[in-house]
C-alpha cells in the first residue's frame, strides 16, 4: 500500500452544505480534552433517549471526526463489560450504528414517490453533529467537569494512545482491508474499485445513484448490520462468542458513515505485514 497521505475532503456535490464535517484523513485523531469530556458523557446514556435517537438518525450520527472519536473513547476507556473481552469494546457504538445502518438501507431501497424524497437523499444528514454543537455552546469558565467528576485530562491521554482500537483494527485487517471505500484509500487508483463499497460521502458525491447501485449498497449495509447484531449480543451477559467477521462489522459500519482514514492509518506501518484474522498484532511503533 502507498504511504500515508492527507485524506480526501468532502466530494464535489450540489448538496455540499448538507454533508457536514470533513472525512477523517489518514492519521491519528489527537482528541482534545473537551472532545473526550463531551464524548464520555455522551456514551453514558444519551443514545438511549428516544428524542436523541431521532436526532441522531436525522444527522446520520455524528460528523466523521466525532464518529471515529466516539468509538475510540468507548473502546479505549470502557474497562469492564460482559462478553469475552470484558471491556474495551464498542457496545454503545454498535447499538447506535445498527439503527443507522437499517435507516440508510431502508432509505436506499425505497422507490421515489410524492410522499418520499429521492432514495439517495438518505445519505445526506439533516442537522448538525451533536458533539460539534455542544462544543460550540457557551459555558461558564471553570465549571466544566467530566462525567461523574472523572479526570478528563487523564482520560484524554489514555484515549489518544489508541491501544485497544489498534488491536481491533489489526486483528481484523485481513477481512476489512478489501472492503474499504476505494475513494478513501490512498492505495487505490482514482476511478477504480467497486462502487458498492463507497462510503456515504463518496456515494453522495455520485448522486443521483442508479437503482442497481442503491440496492447493492443497501444489501451490503444489511449484511454488515446482521453481523454487528451478533457482535452486540456477544457483549451482553448471555450472548454467544463471535468470530472475526462479527468483530470486523463495527469497523465496516463506521467506515461507511465516517470514511476509512483512522483504520487505514492504524494498519499502514510499512514494517507490519497484513495480519490474518485471529493472528497476534504487535504494538504500533515497535
């Protein structure tokens, strides 16, 4: 694969203003203390609120940066839980993105009518990123505290190590590497690759989408969702263990909604050969 480079921006489209955020470039996130504060609070219950779920469905989750940051904060910081890993797993993330995958797949499969907008408009968010919005809100200096008075500065340092996120990506890279959006991938020649694998940003840049492509993408999203549902269940008290295909599902889901910049970065060490599922990764930087 080619060396890391700056990731793509928002594709050219007449709906540019509705494609909020910029695709995460191939590189680390470097989360700020305030981002971790907001996301750690968000993880502790916001998506379980019905009105919040409706807002998140309209905005297609969070902006690309905060979608990956949401996963990173949960995977890096959540230390205990059910399932074989017992923590450091994307349980909150999979619950939300199961719902969003279903929402987008259903939208792409609809027929155009007077009652429904064009099917591929489901790829366009309606509303801002919740985290960006909260970070821009005015607040009184000195009164911001982390969730349950947690030490947000220390949590930020821990989140930015990406230790557990890197482990997930390297353990499953043998599966997800061929499923990356070709327009996000610095190693793919321009104009090549399977268009059914495009992320939502690059699909939106090709609107209007032909019916065959819409249905192919919808089918893929439903297949990812089915695997991710098994992953969600495996992280509960009575869920059965899952394999590499299920463990890959959340990376594929977030890659679709936010672009593939972060996992590509985590797997681009030139000294690191691509690992087969289940093989033991080395620490990044060793």
